[in-house]
């Protein structure tokens, strides 16, 4: 027979491990299934995580796994290919490389994929010299020559935001619309230079970014380049449950997709919760962990209500007998 758990957590990042920790401490049987492809793997360190500032991502995950298993939870390497409701009691979770397992409730924390602009040399520098989040990486590139690759109407806002970390910011218009008159005035007032025309590629020296090469061959020296990825929810498992990711907008532009949920992480499918970047694109590691905790508490409350209902039914049947 399939292994049985109160909760199967699909995805072992900060959100999933935090939810699993709360549930394990609540004395629930918990299994975390993790595919081993964390979004922040290219980054050297986790930032803005109080008391864990600068921790390497892999080290933080290892500590989280140890905490979960220390309270009796299980962590398993593997890929979940689908999950299906089998009866009123729960779900059957199908693994790519092992037997299926059963769960009364599901917590899906599969995160998102950063779909990068198609530019030669860009992907190789992702997470080191090619960046998107100033709160994650701004301090590390402070006072350096920064570039912003324009790929949509979000580019002007990005440039103004990153100006907080460096006085030397260049907006490469690339495929973004030309700034409006008001936007040009704002950029000029902050000392941000706008370079029109497309970008052809990136230049490196010793494996680090040294410049941005324009279509006409000119190279503008830069130490870091800001891009706007498309943030696409890893929602295949949720699709198998009948849930779909929906487009997400910011500053008038579609920036990606996410799976809708209520403030506790509960989805439209009873018994299925989500937490972290799969439902909140802007979540950083600490906020994803907080969301996982909230979802874990909500799941435990839901299971408690079910346990109580079943106990009442059993007690009534005993009295009737």
C-alpha cells in the first residue's frame, strides 16, 4: 500500500521547510519531497533574513532539513509529477522515481522559474553580475557602474530604484519603449543616462561582467546588469489538481504568473495550500518562510477540525451500539 502522511509538502525551499517544521512540531506526519532545484542556487548568499544574513542558500536549506527531521518529519529527494484526489480522505501523490504516497492535505511550494531575456552571455552571469532584485543584491554592487537592460515599461522604474545603490546607472533602452517626456526628466534629474538602441551581448573579463556591447559594436563599461525576468510559477503539479497560474502585473506590465490563494495559502481546491513564490512572486526567502509557517498552521487547524468531526462520528456510533 502507499505510504500515508497527514501532509505531503511538494518543494523543499524556505516555504516548504518552514511549513513542514510547523506541522512536524504539531505532531503531524509530514513528508517533504524536493526536486533539488532551488531558484536561488546561482546566488552566493541569502540576504535580508534576520540573524541569517549572508548565509549560503544550500547551508540554509540543509539547516532547515535537519530541523524538520529533528521533529520527526521526513525529507525525500524526488520529483512529483502529479497529484490527484482519490477520495474524501485525501490525495495520491505520484513521484517520477519512486512509489506514490498518500496525503490528507497538500502544501505546494514549488516556487517559480526566472525566464531571462535572450541575450548572449547573460544566463552565464545570472545571480552574480546579472541581477534583478536590489534588496537581494544592491548592497553588494553599491557604488559600482550599473546597467539596466530595458525589456518593457518596467525599465524606467527599475533604473530609478537602483539609483539608490549607485550614482552611476545607465538605462539601455534595448527593446523597451522610449521613456516619456516626464520619465526622461526624472531620469535626467537623478543623473541616469539613457542609451538608445538594442544591446547585442555582454563582455566579460576573467569570468566577470566588464561591459555591455551595443549593436553598433560600442562597449559601455559596466560591472553589473539589471534585468527583468519573467517570473513563471512552477505549477505543473497544481495543474494536475485543476489549478491554473494566472498573469501577474506590476507597473502596467505583465511580469509573470502565480497561483491564486487566500491569505493563509488555501487554494480553490479543498485540501491544497500553496506558499512562497508559486503564489507570491515578490516573496524573498524570509517572507516565503513566513508564508510557509502560516500555511502550515492553517493546515493543522483544518486537520484538527476533521479529526474532531471524525471523533464525534465514532463516539456517536459507539453510543448507538
